[in-house]
C-alpha cells in the first residue's frame, strides 16, 4: 500500500511560523509535523510516500533555505528507513481533490489497490492498521477516521449506528448537526478518482458528500489522541496531549531531573543551565541553549533558539534560532517567528512577531495581537 500526504502550503492562522514554512513542516515535539506521519506509515510497513503541495512548491522551497533542508532531511530519513519519498508539485492552487487526482499515476502505477491519504497538519497516535482493516471489510470508495469532538470548526459526519456508514458529510456546519468529526485520515479505493472533477475541487466539499449520498463512504470511530494543528491554541493543547501519550507509551523519551516538572521533551543536543525550572508540557528542540534561572511552562522552544538568564516563557512558541534576552518574559500565546531577537527585560504578551524582527521594548500596543488566545 502507498500513502499520499497533503502537505498544503501556508497556514495563515499560524503566522508567523508559516510565513516561511508550509504548515506540515513546522516543528512539533522537536521534529516536523509531517515526520510524525511518515514514521507512523513506516511502522505499518508502507514504503512509498508521496508529498503533494497544493501551493506552488517553487515558492515554498525557495523563500527560505530551511524548507529545502527539511525536505532533504525527510528524503534522507526515507532512504535510511527504506521509504521512497516523492514530491508531487502543483503549479496552480486547485484544491486538495485535484492534488489527489494529480497523484493518481504514482499512487496506482498499474495496481488497483487501496491507498492512504492524510492531511499534514494533524497529530495523532495514528491507528492506521485498524483503519485499513476497517476499509477492507466494507470495500467501498473511501473510509475516513472519525472522532467524537466539538464540531465548531471541523467537518462532521452523521453515522449509521452499527455499520459506520456515513449518511451525511457536512463541511464546518452550524452547531447541532453532529459531534462526530472528520479527522483528515482516509483510506481510498482507486474508484475515488472517477469522482473528482477536473476543476477546482475539494475532497471534503465536493467528493465526500457525493459518495456519502451513494452509500459508499464509511467512518471508523476512534477515541485516542488526535489534534488538528491549525492555530497556537491547538498546537499547545496538542503538545500537552502528545507528551502525555509519551508518558504512557514511551516514558524514557521524556526528560527527568530535579529541574523538570511534569511532561517535558528535551532534545539530546540542547544545553540546560543551572537553577532552571522546566515544565509541565514543554518541548525544547535541537541545539537550543537554555541559560541559568530560566522558567519554561506550557511552551515550545524550537531548534537553535537561545533563552538567556532568568527569562520566562509561558504558553507561547519561540521560533527557530530566536534569542530571548535576560529577564525577558514571553507569555499568553505569543508566537515568535524564526530569527527573532528579544532584548533584555522585554515583555511580550499575546504578541505575534514576524521573522527576523528585533524587539527593543514591550510590544503590547505595537504588534498585531493573536486572535487565538482565550
């Protein structure tokens, strides 16, 4: 079986991190989101993975060299683990159904068998083997992984009890229709390509509602970890959930010590100073430097960042290679892009800071505020 990951492009609700990276390339728990998915595919024996960009890839991969570095590292990971990773470019934005249609030849390559499709901006424990078995039991056009969840910003489904057949598929409906949501993980038969119009089209808006009406769409309910990483709230909540999953499944990956509180993930290459207090729900990425007296809670420090003495980061995201000065505080869903410098004794609160910015003083009344903090 092969797999297609719909990488997409710039996630505008996650600026400024997606000003220079497609959403699937943003780090989550110290590695790109998409690598979590590729690892899950490897674990069930899939050896062919296609990456479909529905934005112009020549833009995505040239605006900043870090994207090319990430892409190269994904391909190197594939080579190391026996996975062939192929990038499928699109020169026009024609919707994710057209991205799927463009992948028809490499997905099938003469073989009429099911394949996996995943959105790149989700984190889960990926019960893919179970979904494949579910799909083969019914052998319809498509099977989707669904979860009981608050439906306010997700597509929802109405399931037939006992069979899992999707009676109706709704894209971001008004409340009250259903609390069972589409999670963006699918198994499809080759017959799905007959349902895709050769115009701008969406899997969720144009394909799934049609095949649901024809009784050829099924949903498998699962109850374990899942989060759609669309904005900073989702990201930090998803991180806390993911670290709790590690606590249960692989506790040796989590940091320990007198300076650690709760679930904390620290890359082995990161340097931690004396008298720090880190956690709960924190990830510290590769080659980060955390100086003495720093307090980190409910946050992500991405690769190459430096946090100077007695700084405090709380419920925020610090982008790659950023620098936080002595006694500064970054709080309340602040997001710093790549290569941001925050001078000493500066406070950032609900601020959204573009890449390569130098912050000399408090930004409370100067910067664009995040709409994602509660």
